[in-house]
DNA sequence: GTCTATAAGTGGATAGAC
DNA sequence: GTCTATCCACTTATAGAC
């Protein structure tokens, strides 16, 4: 990586605008200490400018957080979507492969070291930021549950899966993702381990195998 | 409840010491806004004394939080312990009853409206307080996983349960509790709904039924 | 677009009278 | 054990020179 601490989340490090540098620094600091504990001075010092200069790019401290939230909730929302093209190919690929592809698509976005710091920021601010809370409820909870409910409904129709309540199956399957997320971003997070480790991937693999064995018709 | 907003967490409301009033007020305010956002002045105003008087009872703001953490982590740690007496009665009570009793013991502590505010405080401060983080890893994660691993090991020995890896079974069973906790205290928490609602209990019930059907030998 | 200087407010904490 | 008064470090944010 480069000479400074801040791993950039934007494309070309050499051509970063000051606004992008500010956002990078803010993300880095907030991920470590939380939004309240980070001051405009801290951010300015990390970027290498005076605090008053920050206000040429953002009109308030809150606007910095809002920009981070708006920029990345859109980006991260794609994580819960299933990969395009797999939709109609249920019989072709089989249950195992189907669930594996769906899970991996989800996990890869969360594992990505480029965005794991953002996940940490959103996790930290979740408790008192309505925008983040709504994002989580919608994107991390309801959307995946709805998607998996539909998928399990179809699997039941095709007699690939026992006729359980599809919503219950969606919860049984997806709740494990929330568990892994919580353990990773609340209990095990530190600045050095920014991505899911192999143990978590093994646990997910075990979960998929156990679940499939439990529901296969 | 009484004439003021603060539901006391201590025994006799009429005989609360000032220290206890301060802790109650602090818990109430922190559960709503987080520790950083609550000032000594806020706490003093809620109690009805001047901020300087706070320092006759606690030597710093941090000591207030520490007292809350120390007092309740001990209390809450009991939540993850299985009820005494059930230990050796596995054959007698059967798998369903055994798991139901274990789960209920855990859930009742979390549901208790008296302590759910404390759970919220601990959840909010989890990300930057090592003491709380250690408590969670030990009491909310490792201890329950160890306990259930042992139990499932015994169930497998007695051929009550298929011979899966007991640690994997512990994760499959207990991760749903983490999911329910996360949804409750991070996504759905607000001052009015302080306890788990019936939907969560129904979801837990579904989970237990699904799990038993999946593992029964 | 960055700087210096400063405003205006809030925070935790202490001294000393009662 | 509570009060008034005060300290001072730190915060966000603005004004205006360069």
C-alpha cells in the first residue's frame, strides 16, 4: 500500500480530489473511533490541511457522514441482490450450487477489504442514524428474506425442498449471515483484520451443507 | 410506572440513593442517545441535582459507565447459564423440552423489560469499549457455544441426535439467538418497545422445531 | 482553495461556601 | 452532600486575507 495509513476507497490514489481525501480520512477515523469521537480537526490533520478548509468541501461535519452513507448504501445495496442470470436456472444448477452462488455473491461484497471499513462505519453509527437503520432493515434484512422466501417457495413447488413455510426457511438460512456479520463487525473487528477470515467462510460452508441436508425433499 | 420517566432498575423506588438515581438516569439517557452524546449536565438535570454534585458519587463520567458495565455484566452473565438441575435429566425430559428450557432461560433474561435498557446500553457502547466487547465474546458467544457443544455431544452419544460435528450444531442452533438479539437491539429498538415481541418468540419456536427435526436421529 | 484568527458554544471537572 | 461560580480544553463553524 502507499506511504500513508489511509487506504483509499476511490480509484486512482494519485488523482484523489481533496473531497475524496477528506472522505477517505473520515472513513478511516470513524471506523476506528466512531463519528462522535472524531473531530473536524482530526480529519483535517489526517488529510494535511487546516480544519477551516474542510468547509470548502462540506458544509458541516454531518454532511461528511451523510455523503459516506449516501455514496455507499447505494453501492452496498447491490450486495444483497442475487447475481443476474441465475434467476431461471434453478433445475439446471441444482440447489447446492444455487445457494452457494447466492451466498458467495453476498459474502464477497462484505468480505471485500475495500468496503469492510465502510461496513464498520455503518455498523458503528447504526444505533443513532435513521438513514443507516433504514438501510439495514431494508437491505440487510427484508430484501434478502424476501428474495430467499421466493426462491424457497419455487424450490418447494418443484419438490426440490420439503414443504416448510418458505418464510421460515428464508429466516433459517439467512439468519446465519447476520450472525457472521455481527461476529465480524462488532466482536472481532480490528484495523488489522479487515476481511472475513477463512474460519468464517468454513462456517458458512458448513451452514449451507447442514441446511440443504435438512430441507432436501 | 411512577411519575417520572426513569424506570428504576433497583428494588425500592422510594428508597433510591442518589448514586442509584444517577445510574438509572444515565442508563435511560445512554440507551436513547449513546454515551458520548449524553453529558454530565444531562444526567444531573434528569436526576434533579447540579452537575457538580455528581462528582460526590462518581469521580468521572467514565466511572459511571464502568459502574453500569460492572454491575450488569455480572448479572447478565447468568443469562447464558442453563438452569440448574436440568443438567443430568436429558433422557427424562427429552430433546424438545431440554432445548426449550435452555432457550427460554436465555430469552427471558433478554426479554425482561427491566434489563433490556441495559442490553441497549451495552450494545451501543460495544464498538469502542473493550470491557463490553470481552463480555460479549465470552458471555454471548463462547460460553453458550461451549455449553451447547457439550450438550449436543452428549445427545449424539446417546443416539438422540445424528452424529454431526457438535460444534457445528451449537453454531447452527445458537446463531439464531444472535440474529434475534441483533434485530431486536439494533434494528427494532425504540424506547416504547423494550421487550421482545411475540413475533420474535414465534420465530424462536419455529427455529427450535426446525432444528430438532433436522438433527433428530 | 488554503490559510490565520476568532467567534460562540459545550464539554468534563474543581474550589469553596453552606 | 448540595449548591454557586469558575476554569479551561476542545468543539463546530465563520470571516476575511492571500
